[in-house]
């Protein structure tokens, strides 16, 4: 059985800088972003809020969705975030293990 995949969006603040990523271990990856354990975009721009995510049956379909979304205009990405999370709440507590 293939491991699930996740597409996610991190933000610096409401309507701030956003980052789209993909992972097979969502809680671990978001923890890494929030704690700046990896050099890169999210550390540089302080994208520490998980504002949107979507689960897929496998990592390959998640990667395809990520690539598709990265081509979108910013307005489309914001509409996707606000469809799930209109207040741009940090969703990390919903996915983090106790």
C-alpha cells in the first residue's frame, strides 16, 4: 500500500508570503518549518503557519497537485486557502500528534 501524500500551504501571516509544499509526513514536516530546522524559503520568509492542506492517496498524486498549484495565480491560491480556512488560523494543532 502506498503511503499517503499531502500538499500544504505555509504562510507568514494572513495575506502574507505563502509557500506550497508536499510531504508524506505532514506533522513532522510542518514541525520542521515552524522550528526553522531546514534552510530555505520558509525559514527566510518566516512562513510558520499551516493555513491549508490536502491529503492524497499517494505521494505522486500529491506532487502533481503541488506542481499544478505552483503554476496558479496568487488570487487562486488565496481563494483555496480561504475556502478551507477563511480566518487563516494555524492548523498545526489539528494535525500534530499529542
